[in-house]
């Protein structure tokens, strides 16, 4: 009987010890009973976007990208509203902004288009402002212009040649006779006695480019149209010459320009 009682007491102590150990394991945060850590909240950062584009762009023309970063996940982009409905589009995956309706990019009608873009990752979102400035572009009716598109003609004045001699003058029309003295730039001897660096040749204006660029050319004086305002730098560069009184346009490329007070030059130009 005493042996049996000792067994009972031993079993009871073992049971109590086991319960105590299990309880300690729970209290100590053992691996089998750890409390799950909540998921961290997503952080999202996005910036306002601004860009500019010339009026009358092509459909789908790129305007730029809305910049956004997230601590996890991939940002999604969507347009909430825009000042001119249907003007721009945004890629939901990349945030790229493009022209959706080119007809709405008309400077004479509006100079700016704005939109609100929502950037989101799951339930987290930011709203950014998109601002597109429309640039004015000279809209020339090329079909109404008089263009000399005939075979090229090469004119050359020799070094030291007298500008008063007819052979040293390119008599383009009755109003414009181009030549050059030993000093200075081209001048219009039909109306000028000598060259004026700021305005010669009188009755003309110039721009770098060709007839295909007429929509965007910005005409100015001959010297101002030369790179660095130095005629020697324009050698080999195609230009368009506008005879103001005759109101006609000529493609012209200066191929040589003598220095050292020699006065020689050569150019190739279009003809009627």
C-alpha cells in the first residue's frame, strides 16, 4: 500500500511539473505559440508632373512619366479628371503620359491642359497634378508661298573682285543684287552702297533650314542667322532666303567664304 501511494504522489508531481513547463513555454514566447506579426503598411510616394509640347502634335506623342515609388507592390496609375476631356492618356502600369487627342493641343484655343492622376498600391493611394503647357508654333500656309524650286545655280565672286561689276553681283531679281566687298558681309548693292553688319543684305531675311522646315523657321538678318553671328561658320549649312519685297523664298547654301579681307564667296541657290 505504501508503494502504491508513492507511485500516486510521483505521478502527481510529474503532471504538475509538465503543466508548469508548458505554461512557462507559452509565457516565454516559444516558437509554437508566437503571436503573428502584423503586415507592415505600404508606403507610397508620387510627384506632380509638368511638361510642354508644341501645338498640333501627333497622336500618342510622349509627354513624360509620372514618378512614383512604393515600399512594396507595383503602383497603378489612372486619370481621375482632366481640364479637357480626352486630351491625354496615362499608362496604368508605367505612368507614361501621352497625347490622346492631338486636335485639343491648339495654342490658339488653349495654352495649358491639366489633369489629376491617382497613383495606388492596394488600398493606399496618392493624387498628383499633371500640367501640360502647349507651345505656340508658327503656322505657315506653305501652299500660298512662292518657292523657287528649280535647278540649282552656283554663283561665285572671286577674291578681290570689285562688287560694282555686274559679274560680281548675283542679280536675283530687280530688287535684290547680292555681292560682297573686301570687308564685311553680303549686301544688296541694288539698294545699299555698302554692307551694314546688322541689317544687310537689305530687303532680305534668312533662316537655317530648308523648304521642308518652313512651318517652324524663324527668319532674321543674315549675320544673326549664322552660327555665332559669323558668316564663315555658316559654310555648308542649308538656309532659306526670303526676298521680302518680291515675297519669294529661295534655298541657298554658302559653300565658301574668303577671309583676310579678300571678299570672295560662293553659294548654290535654287532658281524659279
